[in-house]
């Protein structure tokens, strides 16, 4: 099972013009539906004089959550081709927003599909596609005398330390690539058994 996915690393813009109509496109890295709703609302306020503000997005490491919206354009002529651009680039955690200013001449179904596809492609082309790992987070609680052994394992496995607190009762929050998670957890559990030390491990979703 793959533990990586492709996404974009910044906000980028594109511009496409056809028969007087102007299409402003935006490619935006996102993580949640709530974040997406706020961005779309912001774009609609900013471009309140535009005829349409269409969008498409894909979320999640496996790209299972997605949506396309035509915002009044003929069904399937805006959101769907935008979604197709995301899918053809194997992107997730990415939002495409396209603002259309009508130029007075209708483009027809095929013309609209092509315009939204080209506009979306322009925004992606002006970005950078990056590969990210799917990570898992665990929180460990342990007694202070166990600290040296914990740090030894952390140094070996190289997880990212998100948070740590050292007292008589210590805790660390670690993030590690999904494929390496079980190995790290097993090492920690085995060390706890060997040292007869109490170790509590919590997995965060």
C-alpha cells in the first residue's frame, strides 16, 4: 500500500481568455472541507461582479473525497473538467477555483469545457507538484528514568518530535511515516518490557 501522495505546495494563478470571456483560475493547497468553504466564500465576495465562481477539489491521501461545482454553468461544463485536471495530475488536498467574467458571446458546451480545462491547467502549471508522505502520530507517556532509552530509539528511527515534556512523568508526541510506524511502536514496547518500565502509547488520528 502506497504511503505517499501528490499535492501542490503553494497558491498559484492562471488566466485564460476566449471570445471576450475571461477565466481567472486559482490552485490552492487545502486539507479540510471547512477550509475550502471559507476560501470559496472569500472568492465570491472578492469577485462579486463575476458571472460564475466554479470549483473542484480532491481531499485525503487516497483522494476519496471530491466535489465539482458548476455554479450556474451548464451541467458538466465547468466543475467536471476542473476535477479532471486534478485527477489527470494525480493530485489531492488541492482546490481549484475559476472565476468567469462573461464576454458577451456564448462559448457552447465544448467551448466551455475546453475553457475551464485550459484555465485549470494553467493554474496547475504555475505551481509545483510535490510528493508527501502519509504520517501517523503517537503520544508516549513514560517515567523519567526511561528517558535515555526513549531518546536512543528516537535517534534511530528519526520521527518528527511534535511536542515533548520532561518531568517525573514525561511525554512525547511523535510523527513518523506510516510504513515505519509499527517498527517504532514495537521498539518502544520492547524497550519498556526489557527495562520493566511503564510505557503508555496513544495513537492519534
